[in-house]
C-alpha cells in the first residue's frame, strides 16, 4: 500500500510541476520540464508496481 501511495504522490508532484510551468507560476525551463515528466512517468510505474503487489497479496 505504501508503494502505491508513494507512486501516486510522485506522479501528482510531477503533474503539479508541469501545471505550474504552464500557468507561468514557475519559469519554464528544459531541465524542470524533463524532471516533471520523469517524475510523472516514474510515479506511474511505481504506482502500477504497488497495485500489482497489492493484488498478488490479496489473492
């Protein structure tokens, strides 16, 4: 369950960083964009890994 929540948090953080750049709250930059996208993708992968682990435990 912790892995699932950690992945969701990472994904949400990456999404919020990208949204802040679109709304011009944070100055857009290449490095920050790449970090936001990487956080989003890695967060999704961690959340999927947590969901599959949780599904295997409940079998």
